[in-house]
């Protein structure tokens, strides 16, 4: 029986101030605390994350949401209760989630009954202390005395960048009554067709007991007689046969069973569990119930801006996890935090895999202090014991991007052994992206999750490097695009020393400009001053009316980047999966809005963010066309192998078909019958499609499918062209005297300088994708956010395009973009990061010096090796030679001369 302690308590802060406070809840939710001035630095080695900027006369935090109230330190929570302990019962006070928590009854401190951690419930035995009129005092302290403060506060468990370092009590807060001798825990561990069960009995005196286990999952009841000692007793049941009718818990299928442990006639405890096996398939690939799977993971960084902490109810988590499943996610990684047990209960029901982490982010000397090593061993143990019955809980790491010396790594290995000794039904690693991959794999870890293996990449995009001019690293922005790239070479090197499962880490991070409509959703503890600041800048620049076009263009390009990352991982033969960062916007670290979902976990109200659009390429079964490129000429034959990734539950059998279709032309054909077994990649055939049916520049969609399993790729086909500048157009790389004379005579000038810093001194180096994570976190990058293209402009009658960057723009999008002295109308706008909001263009037209000018920073004269470069050059020539070339806006020659040298 439980006695609720929810309600009004008296809260006293360390400055002596006192308030009424509703529990469960936090100081923030109760409007208690101080002004947030950005005092909590997000990362120990960064000088970022707390910059203030004047806004409406006040200094604001420009790089994350602002807490309306903040407080770090001890809080005394007091309340008198009239509870009387029933005769013969033991009583426990339980708080489901808190920071550091102490309990005093009538001023006397009560010891912890279970070892405490920030990730698991706090339990105190108060038997014999409550007599009908007692004062309870909880001392809640989010300064973490005696614990590794910085490593916790930098983690997603307590960072103000996301979850906030809240202070209070969450979830249940109650007194629980038990018999003198009672079953305190039942933990069920599946192993193939057997179960191991540990029954924990807390006895108030020595004695003997008969424990009976019953479950529809067992072939028959199990009984053990045991002598009990006073205190905690662990009674193991090993090798219990599973019923032949048992159904396995599986991906997207949450089949669950109940098991009841009975102690005599009056004492019993029922738990819910699932029967599943998760681990290595024996060939270094992740397997669920013996079936090789591909991890489609998402990083959750505890972004919950209304409350500042994760939801505490199963219903809320079911809604969240169903949303993620609609995008194709089958695994949730909880970045440096462990969510409440309600999240795992919801995941159990829905068949979602879960990977929590310790509340740990230390990129310097992880585990090397005694307080750190002691605390994280305790947190690890309590998580494993508390979540033992959840089949969704399949993996755990000891924190995010940890770095350490030899002492720290020795302790990591000790903890790996401790974890496996406690619970061998899950996989463990010493961290996620340890040393950023530069130290390679830990031999004792059960899996390796990283962005690199030494210098070998495991993802396609990274932050820029200062030595390379800030250009983003990774093949997506540095290698002419194709649909063939994979990480087989890195995996071959890795496999020389490590044979266990490997998956990539925090893949994506392609930023999207903010949707200001989300501002209406803020009603809780967070103030989105950083978003309002961006909105004010956009309004000042006159972008408000077109802003949604900017959001949509960056969102479409972001999704293209995510798709390429995902398919490259799926094309890699020995890779076990991919973990994204991420589908949800991250409100801190410079404001990293990288998601299809906003910070409130709502799909953004644009076509690019529809779940079905993302799930189209993020699923268990996917044909992958290994295109050598995305652009062709009509005298070519499109040749490409089709491989099929099948990580579903059934083989794919049937006839594989293809269709290449555009607005004015289409061809279709059959690849033939091919069975594609579960668990890997299978070649389904080779496409050979002559493109001579194309008579004019066109975008076509290539679809390959077998029944309901299909995939579609865009390609662009152009008739062969050797563009020649028309006689009536003067083409030049400088606004020289002849160009000025042509303009003065009312003529046409095509100004196309070399696309480099020397000739375009007021410019940035653009790239194909949007920027990486945020300029606030990675300021070396120049901030380009992709192109906003006036697709209806007549110049594009010979160059099919959408309003956003797509693969046919790759050579041009990778050139420089001119920073304009004012806001001008551009044919191709280079969008800028909201950290800078500079007006930029790559192609614009104007009246200038009495004539008509086309200004390009695309360097097309140096891109004629590409079909798309020739096609766009020809389209510009054709347009400038027509009567349609009649620009309206005026730009003075002196302005142009400052832009082009």
C-alpha cells in the first residue's frame, strides 16, 4: 500500500528565502530561483555557449533557451504529516527522481536504503520513525556534493543547454508499506530458451522461506526453499525452461509476459518482462533473437523545454516513441543521461530498442578522480538493477565523448567487467565516441560507436578545420556526389583488430533555419530569447515575408544530407547501424536546430519534415541504387548496380522492376527475379538504361521496387552541350574598362570571376550542405546554409531546379558566395547562418552603368567538366541572349567593383 506525499511543501533556499512549493515538481516550475545569466558553461574546454547579446534593452543568452528561474545548491523541502505506521509493517519513503537527496525525520537524518543516483529512485526506510505527527525534510541538492559535479552538469542529465540542472523531486513521492519480510525485487534475465530469475527478499529477521515462480512464459512453476538472513537476500533461479508457445519480444513488436514471485501466501510480487536475445551474431553484427539487424538510432539529449526534464509517465513516452517510429527509428540513444523508467516501459510495449548512458561527459580525465569512479560505478549498478526487466534496454555506455589517461581506461575496463557480471543480457561500451575515435576500439567493449576509426571516417560530414579554411570536412562536401560511397575501407582496417559490432555516431547535424511559429508553443520554464533574437534580425533585414521559404529550403537540403548519410551507412557491408543527431532541434550549444522536429517534438509544418518523407529511406528493407552520379548527358547509358539491404524479418522474394520517369518522358523495365535474404546486402541486378530518349534538360525520378519495397532517386539528364557565349553578351572576369563601356552603351555583361578569395574578397566559402551543428559551437565554419533558388526565373528554363539545393547543384553550391553590402534580389541566394545573417548571393542580375549585368560567383567557366556546369552555363547564355533578360534593380558600378577584384 502507498501513501502519497504529493502536495504543498515549504522550500527554503540557501539564501534564507522561503516559498511554498508543489511536489512533485521543480523550483523552475514553481517560479522559484534567480535570473539566468548564463553562468553554467556547457563544456569544460569550450569558450562558447553563454554569449549574451543586447535584445530589447536587455542582455540575453543568445546561444540557448533561457531558464526563467535558476538555482544551484541545497534546498530544504519541509512538510508535516499525520501518517501512523500500521502494526507489523515496514515503511519506506520513495522519491522517483531527484538530484542528491537526503531525508530527515524530525531533524534526524535517515540513511539511504538503496544506493542513490541521479538516474534511479531514492529510497529511505522510515520504519518506526513515523508516529502520526512528524516533520519530513528532504534536502535536494543540485550542486552534487561529493559527486563529480562538472561531469554531471556537462551531461544531458543536468546541462542547462537542454534538460536544465533542475532542483526538486519528480515522479512518485510516497510512503510504501511492506511486510516485515517482503520481496523487494524480481529480476528476469532471458538466455535463449531459458530464463534466469533473481528474487530479492528483504527480511527483518532470520528465517526460512519457500519462493514460487509462476508465469505463462514458463513451462511449469519453479519452487525453491531458502534460509534467510536478516537484511537483503538474493535467491537465484537458473536455467528455467521457457514455454514452447512463448513469442519473442522484437523490433516494433512489444510482446510481454508477467512473472509472479510468491513468498508464502501473503507476500508476492509481479513483474513484466520480455523474452529476447540481443547481442553479436558471431560475425560482428548486432542481432536480435538471432536475426541480424541494422540499428536506426536517434540521439535524445533530454530536450523538453516546457518542463526542463524528461516526461515521467508511460503515456507521454508512448506518444514520443511512436512519433520516432513514424520516422523509421528503431533505437533511442540517450546522450549522457538515462530517462525515467516510464520511457523503458513504453519502449517495451512498442518494440523500441533503448541505449541509455551514464550521466557523464568528461573529455579530459574520465573516471580518474576517486569521487568520479565511485559514483559512476554506483550509478551503473543501480541502472542495471532498476531496469533489469525491460527487454527494450539493450545497450549502455559509460558516457559521451569521454577521454582519459591510462588510469581512466583501466577503470573503464573494470566497469565493463562489473556490468557483465551483474547482467549479461545487454551490451556495454566504455563510452560513445571515446577520444572522438582517435584511439580506436576498446578490446573489452561489446561494441564500438564512433565517428571515426583513427583517421578512417564512419560518417560523411564533420565540422570544418581551420587549416583548410573552415571548409566542412567529410566526403559529402568534398567529393563529387554519387550513390556508391560507403565505409568498407574503414571497416576493413578496423576489422584487423576488432571483430565486434560497430555503428556510427551522431551522424547528420545538418542545420535548419528556425521556424518562428514555434515561439507560440512556449508556456513553461524556458524563454526562447535566442529564437526571438534571430526573428528580430530577420525582420530588420526585411526577410520576414520570405522567411518560411528560407526554412523550407534549408530543411529540404538538410534531409538530403541525412539521406546520403543513412544510405552510405546501409551500403557498408559490416556496419551494424547508424545513430543520428538528430531528428529533434537542439536548443543550446549555439542553437543547433538540426531537426525535422522542433524542440517541442512536433514535426515542423513543412513538407520536408513529414515522417513518411524521412521513413522512405530510413527503414529495415531498402533497395540501394549505386549511381555513379546524379547528372548525365543524353548520349550516355545509365549503368548502376542495385543492392538490397534487408534487415527486416522476412526474405524479399519477387521480381525487381525499375522506372525512370519525368514530366515528358518515361521508360520502365525489369531486372528479374531475385531473392534477398534477411540479414545483409544482396545484389538484385544491374541497370542499363540508354538516355537517348531525353531531348531537353530534364529531371527524372528513378524508382526501383519489388512489391512494397522500393526507393526513388532524382537524376538530371542534359543533351550534350558546348556552351558558347553569344555575340551580344560581353563575358568577363573583371568589371574592366571594356565592360563599363559595354554597359554605358546599353549592352549586356556577364561578370563571372574566378570563384576564389582573391577575386571575391567579400565572400565566404560555401558548401553543398547546410552548416554543421551550429556556428556557435564550431565557429571555424563560414556559415553558409545552402541556396535559395528562384526556380521560376526564366534562366532556369534550360536547367530544371527546385527552390532548394539538390545534387545537380553540387559543383556550383561548393563555390564562393558574395557578401552583399545591402539586400538585393538574387536569382540564387546563399542563405546564411542565423549567427551572422549576411545578405549573400551566387547569381544575380541588375541594371548597372546604363546596361544590363549578370553577376555570378559560381565560377562556371572552371566547372565545364561537369554536365550540370555546362548546362547551367548554356542556360545563362540563352537567357542573356533573349528579350527576357531585363533586370529591374539597379546596382552602381562602384558597388560591383568592390565585390569583384
